């Protein structure tokens, strides 16, 4: 299942070709984007230059990586950070959840 779509070019993103990035600035987390990694295809430059935080998509789309990302978000929240782009973050988290659920279902044979 390739359910990730690049926010820059609109093409499918395979988990080993993608990155989740966002802007961490002035106590706010915003501009959450799933894009192709720039180092995968020299013709394609999809990463958002202004974003200063990132996780490889293959890491955050694993069960452990997903939980670590949620823990990071909770940690920032307890430090007073605000999520400015909640709608987009919620969409990305939903897509990650579907991806992980599908992989787990395949693994256990459901």
C-alpha cells in the first residue's frame, strides 16, 4: 500500500522515499508535510526548505516510530508548544495509522 501523497508534487511517495517535515518556530509546530526526500531523485526537489524538523517516513510509519513521534508531540505540548497546523497533522496521523494497521493485518494474516 502506497497511501502517501507528496504535498509538493502530488505523486505517490513510497515509505523509503519520503520524509515528514514541519516547522518548529517561536513555540509553534506548523507546516506539517509529507514529501519525497531530495536525495532519492536528483530531478525532484520536493522537501520544504523552510521546515527545520524532519523524520524519515519509513521510521515514523513503523509502529515504534509512530509511538515515538506521538511521544515527541506530547513532550512539546507539555513544554507549552502550540500546534498551529492541527488539521494537516491530523490527516497525516490518520494516514500513518491506516498504513500501520494494514501492515499489521498483513503480518498476522487478517
